[in-house]
C-alpha cells in the first residue's frame, strides 16, 4: 500500500532531523526547504531551517527563516537562541546580546542559554563577565554539557584546563549528546589537552571529533570539478568575457587555505585607520552558487560561464559593493573580504574588479592541514574532517592557484605566514603599500585593535605575533601519515 502523504512527510521530517543532529546541515536544510514548500506557514520548520542554514554559515538566510518563525511564535525561546547565534556569526554583537536577553527572560535559568551568552561575552573580550555568568553553576555534581563546553573555552586564562577537561569528560559521558554537539565538545576537549601539552590525548579527542562529523566530501569528484573549472577558464575565455563597468578600489580579497594566516593578515590591515575588516563575507560564494543553479554542493565552482553577460557582471559588482557599503564606514577606503575559499573564484573576481587587490596567504602545508583538522569550523568546509581529504584538497588548491596565476592579470601579493611571523614590520609595510595606502604604525599594534575576528583565530589575534604555531605539526607527527601520503600524491 502506498505511504499516506502525512506519514511520508513525518518520515521526511524525522530523516531531516537525523541529518540535523549529525551536523549534516546541507542535507537537513534541503529537506526542510522541501517540507516548507508544502507547509509554508510552519514555524517549527522555519526554526529548524534557520538553525541548519546557520550551520552552513549562511547567516542572512538563517536570520530570515528565524524571523519568520518568531512572527508566528513570538515566545519561542529556541528561535531567539538561534537568532542570537546568527547575529553573533555576523558580528552584530549588540543585537546578539539583546536577543539572548529576550530568550533568557523566557527561560532565566536555562543552562544552554546561559552558556551561549557567556560565549558571546568571551567573543567580545569580556572573559571575567563570561566566567562570572556560569561559575555559580559549575559546582553541580553533574554539570550541563553546554556549561562544561563553555568552561572549556574559558579555562585557559586561569590555567584551569585540567579541571575543565575532567568536567567536560564527565559531561560527555553523562549526556550522550547528539553527534553534532558531541563533535563540538570533543574539539574543545582536544584544545584543553593540547594546551596542557598532552598531545596523545589531544589527538585522540580531535580524531574522535572529526570521525563524529557527518559531512560528505568526495575528493575525486572535487578534483574532477576543479579540472573542469580550469578547462573552462582559459586565457581565451578570460579575454572574451566582459568586465564590470563599475569601478572601485575598495574591495581587498584575502584568500588561501583556511588556517593559513588570513585572520592575522586581516587584523593587521584592519588596524589601519583607512581599512575596515569585513571578515568572511558570503557575497562571492553565494553568487557562484546561484549562477551554478546550486548544483555544485557545499563548495561551488563556477564552470558555467554562459551567464556571465555584461548585465550580469555589472549587477553583481554593484550588489557586492552595496554589501560593503552596508558593513563599513564611509571613511574606509579599503574593505577586506577574508573568505579563504574565494581562491576558487579568482577568475570571477577579476571580471568584477580587474584592479582589485588580492592577498594570497600561504603557510607550511603540514601546519595548515593539521590546524584545519584540530579546529571545528563554523561554516561548511567538508574536506577538513579527514587527514587524507585535507591533503588531497590542498593539492587541488595548489593546482587551482597555479592556474589563476597563468590566466588572470589581477595583482596578487603572496604572504607567507612564516615570513610574516619572522618579519612582521617588513611584511606589514609591504601589505599596506600593496593596497595603495600610506604606512601607519597602528598596524604593528594589531593586537590592541578592539574589532572582533569571527573565526577560530579570534583570540590569537589579541596577542602580539608569536612563533609557537610554526612547525606545530611536529608534536603530532606520529599520527599524520595519512596526511603526508596525501600531500605527496600527484
């Protein structure tokens, strides 16, 4: 007998929620969107879709879905919680705190909300207030896992890592959290052990966290897609394609592998009074995804060049500049976009802004890939949860960058992380000169800049440049044979 429609939809919702619990945000979002086509007024579906979209790093779309949920159910604390996290993801911290307070007004003692608000306070540099918010709840015999995870984030400053590791281990064992939350907790446990110098326990936690992630990445498929993109973006194609008529020197693109020093470079540049640090903007990937018809998965590559008409590139350039105008003060002559994976789209960027400055961040491959493996990314970097996949993706990244160097004329400054660490003033002056500004000494005091970096490096850039992250992979070398083999493959 055929399944009844309502039963089929219930089963579809359950399957979507399983993807959601596992952290497979892409599959979950697709299922919620399909269900919403049948039930467009369902507030719970809008809430779930918003949460999944936030997991994908699509903050603007997530915010829209969550606001739709709240219009129907204005007292839904979970929607306020997700909306606050979305504002935080966008760097809108005052709005995030306002929305957290609304949620806490509905549920004043909810541990998950208190923990999330404490992490917001920590993100803006208010460590003491963050700890004061959760400290009274840490003495409980069985601490809530959200509180234990937040304490893990705060424990380093007071050298309470061992206490936090024990608490988080107990909470993990007691709570049996869903896979996505378990992965997040294990990454934090790994950070604690790494800070204590116990690299064996740290790698055990990091490895378990990565194996818990339900993210699909097929390196062969990605390599084939990269090859197709390279074949499409030939020198002849570049010559024939239209350039946007909109002229602007405002955008500065900071690209490279994730964890290659992009946050440090942006923080140095954003310390200049004429530069606004925009963070990881989604404008270019969103545009590519739309032009590809959403067919390229979590990481879209532009291989269909038919849509690159004069009208289309002019509109895209104007829309992107409007986005920069909305986030940056009028006094900013340059606005940085440090979405690392924009290295995939340098051909398109060269059409939209032929004279745009591009800073390519480079770092030792082993350090880069290990750093990816031990960090829990807020968005979707599906290649980052396997040492083999990381090595293979890195090789494709090198291949793609070599291609762009051959076919585009846009200026590209290569900044090696190790050289920046060893010679910060020389390299900082070179970067400021490259983007066409006069030198300013504040760039050497980037760690005093009160702007908040919205990445895993956000707290590192509050300190002067340090060398401990160079050759970090040596401490984990005995675990890294799969990465070495993948990096060595042709």
